[in-house]
C-alpha cells in the first residue's frame, strides 16, 4: 500500500479516530466506539472501509490494525 492511499484513508476524521483507537489498544468495534466517542454505526462503516483497503483486519466485531502496511 502506498503512502498516498494511506493518506487518503486517514484524511477522513472518523477513519483516523478508528485507527488511533486501534493503535492505542482497542480491539473491538465497541471498544473503538468507547475510546473515540463515535457511534457504533460510524465505527463499523469506517472499519469496513479500512478492511477493504487492507489496513485493518475484521473478524466479526474484532479489529486488528495491520501495523506493517
């Protein structure tokens, strides 16, 4: 994944908050919502977009940040 793609993904404030919460230790959609103050629906939509791009892995409600990308 190139830098421009990552920058584009993180240009959205909701996706940026999701990535930040994951980097700080949140591991589920619910934990990300609690840590970021975002509604669950917004977190789920952002996580879906980040997963499609390969930046996040989703397994049900569990989320994992791909730090090597």
